[in-house]
C-alpha cells in the first residue's frame, strides 16, 4: 500500500472533515515532493501520527489565533504545521547529499 492509499484509507468515512482536509493537503505535498512520500508513509503507521492527530495541531493554532468569534488557518500556515508534524522539510527546501556520499560517474569514463 503506497502513501496515497494509506491516506485514502484513513480518510474513508470522514469525508469533508478537518482531518480529511489534512489528508488532502498531505497528498498534495507528496505529489509535489515525492521525497516526502516515504517519510509520511512510515509515519502513518505510528500511533499518534494519524490525520486527526495532525489536525489537532492545526486546531490548536486556530484556537490560539482566534479573533473574537472567528478563527482561520490559511493553507500555507496549515501546510507548515503539517510539515512540522510529519518532520518534512520546508516547502521548496532541497536536501543535499551527505558529504562523502556523492559518486562522480565521470570518474569511470
């Protein structure tokens, strides 16, 4: 089962709820950055790392930043919270290969 299937399985029966939306945003991140998919796929197997658990972090942000009777979490802020929760790099951040682990293929020519 790949990461998308795992997310969809967790979303089944909770359509159009806040945790379901976390799953949608998480799938978007994994589509844009395939390197994140492996990390998320492993995390989803760990107790306490589900969509509802992540959504609680977003709700905490909304509650903390409530203005009167209104609270809102913009998509970019929600994505940042999701990335932090699942230990993903910041949007657009590229992980560099560790020093000494780079193979120069031209050395074989």
